[in-house]
């Protein structure tokens, strides 16, 4: 007779420590089986079969599997469409309860509803918990209960709502006897899913540099320095606890804490306004007649625009999967304002390249740059790449690293004149937004 078990479903919470759902599962009184599903619906869309993010996930899961084995358990991995996988799981095991941490993206919401309906039809309870944000959904809302759409009042309410329990760690590191073991369970390989390991398997450290955080307000806008923590990859996949980082931010640097609050803000926005994944938050901005300019878009993607700060950022992204946040704003402004190319194209390109790609933050950042999002830069704000360079890379240290041919005959001329581009975008935006 099969042993009744509980299941913890890993998603964007790839750690054992301070894991809310895992903590609840371990307190269920049943042996806990930990699982991960490589979602075929997502993997099939990856153009790069050696996607570095997939290698990071696999590496993280391999570590979790080893930790679980030391404690008498195992990690069971699956590949397939989630609903089909769950049908297999419920035939394979006598599942009493399923535990997972919530995800607020539209696809994840739809997936979880489908899985919940399947489990419910079989009498299996499914429990979801808040884990990868400090405050979720409508926990930070206006007095009338409506969601904030401007960051500053949201952040003030966020901070005033804080209490000690907001940062309580969840006791979730399992011990012998709490886990269900699948005998000789091996990790599914990338090759078996039609994928392969990335050539470079070096990823940013998950340990926090307290010196970087202390000086963050002084160094965060300088792309030639290691002036940011580069923890965004770990936040995206949950290999570090958001509660741990928020505690550190409160102690060391409010400016750095604000970045974590922006993250909560965008997760709240995508939950309440899922249409923003494909449409402007401000509907009027969907009237902008974006230019069809494939050659210019290609030049932007390849870092060959003739604007060195823009090209440096794009080459850093293409080479490493990372781009400094200040430079992200510059290149996004350049695409949408200088070239008048649809922000969605840039957002999708970032989605294909960024190691730390997070849909809510990526959408939020791109719509901010395009002036179409909530609390966005006004449409008449057009970053001047030359002034941005003078301010944040005056000695060209960042540019020289990524654009070594700058200043030689092999470097292209500017793809568009700045003054012309600025006048054009102001005229187009103004005329489009004045239409009924």
C-alpha cells in the first residue's frame, strides 16, 4: 500500500533555508516529497538550447538534491506540461497535500488554477504561500483598497506597514524522518530535454557584500564599478531569501532597500494589471505609431548604433547575460525614444538574454522608459547618451571595456542624430496622445 505523502513543489524558490511553503509542508505531519517540473511549455519557446538560466536552475536543483539526500530524502524532477505531469504524479504517489509558493505572473496564475482544479477533483488539497516578496497582492493598498500605481506613496505605505514578523525566517531545513525518499532518484538531465549545458557556468555569488550595500547610494549608477550586489539572478529564482535581504537593507542602506520595494511594486502591478505584459499601462500610449525599422533594431541588438554607451550596454548583455541598471535605462530610452521602436521588441530581447529576467520588473522597466507604464518617465524625458556618458562613465572605463574599437575607423557613425531624434519623438508622442 502506498504511503500517504505531502509534496513541496519548487518553482521560483530554489533553496531549503527560509522557504515558506517547504516549512509548512514539513509541519504537515506527513513525509514530504520535493519535486520540480521543467515546464515544456516554457522550454519549447527557448531559442537558445544552451540557455544559461536553465543551466543555473539545473545547478541549483542539483545542490538541493544533494542536500535532501544527506537528510534522507530526494528531489524528483519531471519534464513535461505541468497539468500532464501532475496527472502522472497523482497516479504514482498517494498525495494528500501539495504545498507551493505563489507566483503572480499571468501564465503562472493560469497554470496554478489548472493544477488546483485537477488536484481538487481528486480530493487533494493545494496550499499556496507568500515567499518571494515581502508584501503581495493587496497587502499594500490605498485607503479605498485600490492598488497603488505610483511608487512613492506605495513605498511609504510599504515601510509604515513593516513589522518584525514581516521578516521572520521560516524553519524549513528538513531533518531525517521528515522526508520521503525515492530510491536512487537521479536528476533529469538537460540533454534528455533537448537542451545542453551553457559554455560558461560562472554565476554571481549569492552571498551579500555588505560593503557594496553600505556604499550603494554612492556607486549604484557607475557601470564601470562593481557597485551593485548583482543578486537579481538569485532573487529571480529564489536561491536567496527576500526576507534576509530586506533585513540587511533596513540595517545598512535605505536606497538599496528601495530597490527591493520596487520589486514588490512591480509584482503587485503585474498581479492587478496582467494586460501590461502586452499592452501599455496607460492605454493612450498604445496609439503611438512605432516605426518599423528592422535594420535599426538589429543595430541596437548587436551594439552597433554608433552611440558608445548604448553599444557597451548591449554588448555586455549579449556577452554576459547582465546589464548594469543605469545602462538598462539608457538603452531602453534610446530604442523607444531615439529610434521610436516599440518597447515590446526591446522587452522581448531582454527577456531572451537577461540571466535575471523577471517578467514583472522587465515589463515595468521597459514601460517606464517608454513613458507608457505606471509612474513612468514623462514622454518628453529623452536621455541624451552623451550627457549620460559624461555623468556616469566620464573616463570611458565602461565603454572602453565593451567597445574597444571606439574612436577608430571601424566604429560606426551614429545611427541617428540626437537632436533630430528628440524633436521627432516629441512631435510623434504629442500628436498621438492628443488624439481622442
